C-alpha cells in the first residue's frame, strides 16, 4: 500500500531561498525520493502559488493567513499560531487518516479547533520558539515590534505544551534536541536540517570578486544582519549583494545610498544557484543563537568562501569550514584576505567530507521509519 502523509508548512516552500523553507522543501524532495506521497498544505503571505511543488507532492493546498488584528485577540494562542487556523485546512486533513507532520509550532492551531485524537501526529521543531522570539525582541529597534515579540515569546512558552499531543518530535539541531529531550523525553529525535546536497556546476577561479548575503529580510534578525553588512561594506572597494525572495523597503532605502551595494529579488531557485556561483564570498552574521542556521548549511553546499560570526557557527560542528569574524573590522579584514585567494576543487572536496554526515536521504529515512513504524 502506498505510504502518504500530510505536511503543513508555515509558508510556501518554494523557492527555498531562506532558512525555514529550505528545510521544508528539501524534506519534501527527500520524502518523494523514498516514494512517499506528500499532501502539502501551505500558508500564503503575498507570494503566488508555485506549480513547481507538484513535481514533488501528490497534492498542494494553499491557505490565506488570518488578519493581524483577528489573530491578536487571544491571551493564550500566539499570533504565529492563531493566524494559521483554517476551517478548509481541517476539512482537507479529515479526508483521510494519513499521518500529519506539522512543520513548525506555527502550524498546530488546527489541534485547538478540531479533534485529531485518532491520527498520528508529528512535529518538525525548527526552533525553541519562545527563545527565538525573545532573541527577535532584542534585535528589534521598533518599540511596537519589540513588545510584540516579547508577548509572542511569553505565549509561545506556555503554548509549547501542545507538544504533549505529538507522537514524535523531529528536532533540527543538537541545541534544540537537548532542550526538547529534557522536556519531552524519548519522543524527540534529532533529524539534521534538510538542505540542497546536490552538486551544482561551479566556476572556481572566474567568479566575480563580490560578497553575497541571502535570507528572509522580513525577519528582524535578518534585517539587522543585512544592515550590519551594508555598514561594513558601504565605504569599501567590495561589491555586496543582498538577496531575498522578499522585499524590505527599509533595506532598499539604505542600499540606494551606495553604488557598490545592490538588492536581488529571488524569484526562482536557479537564481540563487547563479548568485552562489558568481559570488566569491558569502557573509553570514547573525545576532542570536538558535541552533544550526539553514542558510549556513545551504551556503556551505552551494557557495564558496564563508565568513560568519560566533553566533552563526558555534555548536554546529561546521566552524572549521568557515572564516570567523565578529566585528565590522574583522569582516573587512577577512574579505580582503579571501578576495586574494581562489576557491578550489580541493577545498570543495574537503568540505564535502564534513558535510556527508548531514545527508537529506538519511534524515528522510529516519522520519519515515518513525512515522510508519
């Protein structure tokens, strides 16, 4: 009998151009390779539907998120959860009895709205969410947003108890695994982040000597990182590209001030591949530690040199593959050094020896063995 499962994604997982959706997309792709029929349910922001997903999914359903004000009228349910409550989603999930994988705590509100006690339920934990939102509050300069993130963190800490309804939890890094294992015991299994592990054609010595930063610049943590890098390179001789599938007016306004800095709006996955191929250095600062960053893993597979700070690389097992820099001066110094070097086939081979243990195929099989045991 054909194995099938429902997977509820917090966002449309294509193109996989930023952290969370990288894990979702390559997880779906790996499950497809194991002959699992994935019925994908995803929430839209302003993005168009993505026919590409039908290459990997049996069916794809799209849902609008609830309005901000409607979703804020709760003292118990976090906004990121309540805004994803949807009657049509419940109806589609009830069409069969296949297992349900909730991709992120964000997607679990249907459990508060309907009875799913007869179903096998699984959570892919992307973060310890209340810690993540506490970190966002620290990164946010806007008073309203900072207070919102603080309130979300408090609600998420209480809401986390919904995990007790799950048959199993798949954690994304050793950092998260340690936390969830202590609180929820043996139902928690570490499944490394899914990412693009395929080899793509690269130009090793003919690339532009430019710097790339990519990420979801609607998230305050990434906005802070992008603004930090603009400040690093604005008066330098180096070209910097900020790339995202989302447009942030604050970032665009700042970029327009400098001729050596530009923004690239990612619409297709191949565009990100091209940016990786063309860019000599990937600059990846972050200002909160929340386990392994998907953009780091993806960049190490697809990009060339990586400069990252402590919060990006500590406790990931990957810091030996990166150049470390924490201050603006250190980022510029490392950039100057790396621009004088070529990224070689030998460097790539050494990198792949470290990354081989993080195979998406192995992770998908581990999930399948638990879900369909």
